[in-house]
C-alpha cells in the first residue's frame, strides 16, 4: 500500500500484489494497458511513474499512446515533440481534452524529453459520432484520407462481448423505462467499438517486436481484456498483453468481488481520492 495515495494493488484473483510486480510483468510484455478513471490524480501520477520505470527498463523500445489524442492530430504531436513550436501553439492547434494540462501534459512532455514516440490512437470524434447515429455504414461515404484515420473497414463487431452487450442492455432498459433515446443502443455500442478498433489498429501500426507499447485509456476500453484488446487479438493472438485497471472502493483493503478478473493488476483507490476535476 502506498501510504501517501492510499491505494492497494491486487492481481486478477484479488491477491495482494505490489507496484514492483506490475513493472516486472509489464517490462516483459509487448503491450501494457492502463485503464484509468479520467479525473483521478492518482491514476495520472501512476501513468507517468510507470512510463518512467518502463523507460528505465526498455529505453528507446518504449512507445506511448493514448485514447485522449485523435489520429488526425499525429502530425501536430510529432512536430511538437520535435520542437518545431512551443506549448502554446501546440495547445491552440490540437484538439485536447479539458484536463490536458493537469493530467496528460506531463506524460507528453516526458516523451518529448526522452525522445520517445507518442502515438495518438483514438478515432476523430466526429467519425465516432457518425457511427453513433448511423452505424458503421455511415463511414462508407468518407474519403480515402478520412478513412486513413480510422480502423480498416468493414469493422468486425461482436454484440455478445461483455463490454458491448452491457452497453446495449443498459440503453435498451432505459428505453423500456420511458427514457427518450437519442440513438439506437446497438449503434451506441458500435461507436464504442469503432474507437476500440481504431485504437487497436494504430497501436499495431506503431508496434514492432522488442517494443513495449504503453497505452492509457478509460478503464472500460480494456476491462476483462476486451475492448481494444479484443480487437488486437483478432489480428495478433501471440502478443503478451498486461492490463491494469484503476478502480474505486470505500475501503481499498476490501476490494469488491466484482473486481475479480477485470485486469491482471487492479489498483484500488478510495472513493474520496483527489480528483483533477468534478
């Protein structure tokens, strides 16, 4: 347990583990996924620390990528990391999350300092929105350039995968309760899937044997080794993948049974842990 941050670490069977266990396993893997809670200060501190420890172990063979950066912004990221312009110009031109400066900028700056590749993996949000309202077929009308920023079409979709099935069932139940739905529940799940498929493809596009690709994303994108990892496994079943999930509990020393199996390592933080935004 880290006394300062008040978290505890467990393996997938909810047996006590330590931070050193994570780094040892991660250093020997091909890909590492950190499933975060977006406003958790603890999550972002750990992401940066893991990046530093993986760099110590792998050097230039470490690559970093994130859900929070969209694929059509890769050129801007590359130019910024190369020092072509300063922070203010980068932050004005890139479509950054509102909590970029507090939560993600330190990791991007670390990549710049160490001359590491930082990969924008997520689909441009406008295209995910198209799927949300019109299904995968809405993407067919896009130009070849636009399609280069998303997963190769057609995209495989398994509505029985827990991550998508849960979304479909949840939205369908809301409809039955009288809530007016803005979209078809299946299309909502497909919008999630196109994000997962795109992130998987751009991770694979930038991975080579001997690398460790460290990716951070919302926990739902890698819970149970589904989401992004599901799409990676469609293409490559030989990859050694470690997934980490940050979860909250009233008492981190008593992890909920439902956490079991969600990740190789679970970092359990108190529900009242500090947040970067509400």
